[in-house]
C-alpha cells in the first residue's frame, strides 16, 4: 500500500513520520564515499534514520573507508556484497534494513539539503510509491563540462525529465528513487541479473501493480560525470545493452526516443558501406553530423553526444543480436 496522508494522519508533524533507511551500493568509491555519506547524514529528517553501505570487492580503499565511517557513526551499517553488482547490493542493503521508506543513494552522489524530508512529504502528498528529482552534474574538468552539457539536453538524453527538468508529476522512471518499502516488497525489488537499468525495470513493475512513480523537480542529487572518452563510451554501451534486455522483458515499455540511438549505428554503418559505390548514400552520415553540430553548438559537445549515441546503439544492437543468435 502506498504511503499517504491517511497512513499517518493528515498532519505528519503531529502524528509522526515514517521510518527511513538509506541504502548505498558501493564499489571503488574511496574518493567520493565520505562526501556522499556526509551529505546523507546531514539531512534534517525529523526522526533518526539509518544508512546501509553494501560494499562490493574494490580496487581501492573503499572497504577501509566504509569501515571507518561505520566506526565513527552508529547510524552507518556496512554489509558485504561479494557479487559486486549494483542490483545485488541494493537488495542486500534493503534486506538488512527496516525503514518504511527506502532511499537509494550512490557512492558518488550528493543529496540537496532537505532531500529526504521533501521526498517523503511528496510521497505522502501524492500517494506515489517512488519519488525522485533532478540529476545535477557537478563537472570539474572541461571534458566533464562537455558531458554535462550533452547529458542535460534533449540532444543527449531524448528528454528524460530527471536530466532536462520539467513539471512535477507522474513519469516512467526517476533518478535513484525514494521508495515505499511495502510497494517494493510486493514488486520483488531489483532484478539481480540486470547490471544496468535495474531501476527502470523496477519502476515498470511498480507501475504495473498500480503504483505511481513521481518526479519532483525541487529534489536534486549532484553527481560527477565520466572523466574520459573511454569511460563515457563504456557507460553508454552498458546503458544500451541492458536497455535492450529490459525491452525484451517488457516490450510494452518501448518509447519512440529510444529507437533513434538503437538504429543509429546500423544506419550509419550501412550508409558508409553503400557509400563506396554511390556518394549519395553518405547523406545520412553527413546529415547526422550536421544535426548534432547544429544542436550542440560546439564540436566538443557534439563529439560527446555522438559517442554516447553510438555507444548506446552499439550496446543495444549487441544485446539484440546476441539474443537472436541464441534463438
């Protein structure tokens, strides 16, 4: 059942606030973990809440940093995640906590002031089973700035509300998420085999069982964009690969904005091959390049957008081809 005003009375200040557990999937986050946890512990929620770090095998000092945080702060609990993948970490942390509201935070994220309280108020006001807000990039280098420009525009994202903004209201998915535990329990939480897009897939199942996923632009979470071309390409390749798997499981969730990047590599490769015989077949390549440059207004940003488009499409094509060959 969704958390509504009726669950706690019409005045939460008078009748009490729902308990909250913050869950954080952590791996190779030694550099950002203390800052991320500090932004959580600084939240002014009216009653105490706990923070669970599900720590996977790391190549840096993440395990040590997490252990030190737990020693210094009684509200912080550390649980192991030997599998080292995000959905297993999330499910492990959820199982280790008991809050009526489950707040997901990543190890390189920073919550805005009042994030948890505002999200719970929005959940109670709207009856939503998941609430989220804006994903706000915090770049520190010129490359990260270009990634930020590309991924916060329609050009780079296809118009996802949590990236480009928009009016408050129901959406398909939100960034990270503040969940009603009862609804998550009923849905079975995160699919453990979805390395990426596990949040989108869970939101599909939450909506299928009658729940509402709600976007509140007053909420925001800061995050650090990818720092290199290779890291960016890997990120979007994985996005595309696992998005194709989600669409295989839930074909009804397909959106028009997802078709363009999925088909783009196929169209460009076909145009390049056909172009060896007749130059006119190069038109799609030239048209795409001109369109990206015109919208991006910067060759650097255009390059970032093109890499994200092509990597996403390559990942989606790989997953689709792999499934076809298996059949």
